[in-house]
């Protein structure tokens, strides 16, 4: 019977998860999600800064809160999370959701909320 100990010791679970996650979401969907993530993190910065890590706050002050800037920060996630998830709750998320508006100030459609 073959010994698979050497093969198992070379297995990188984190890399396997990264590959699966990047391959299961289309580029278009990933762009939508990245935009949503950038939007909520900027809203947290403006409205609930206590939910953000000091490292993310300083990064945003230095580099900005545009989608591309936040995407660079998140490249090291989850090891470098921007949110203090121990302080985060559903109420915080729901407050952000109800703050979302169209450019004319009206509420968006269900599908817009669903994307977030």
C-alpha cells in the first residue's frame, strides 16, 4: 500500500481554498461584490468607525477608499480583516442596507439589495 504521508505534508489547504474561491465567482460578479464591499467599508468609516480595525483606517486615510484601494487591502484577507467582527452585528449591516439609495435619492430595487 503506498505511503501518502509525503503528499499530505505538501498539501496547502489555504492555497486550495483560495483557488476554489477565485474559480467559483465570475469576474463580473467579483467586481459587483468588490464594489459592495468597498461601499460598506467606506460607510462604516463615515458612520461606524469603531467597527473597523486601526490598520484599515490608516490604510484608507493613506491610500483612499476607492474599490481598487480596498481590493489591494483585502488581498491578504482573511489574515488582514478590515472589520472587527467581534463588534459587528446584524443591526450594523441593516443600517447600512437601508442607507443605500439611487442617485436620485430613492430606494433601490430588491435586486440591488439582493446583490449586497
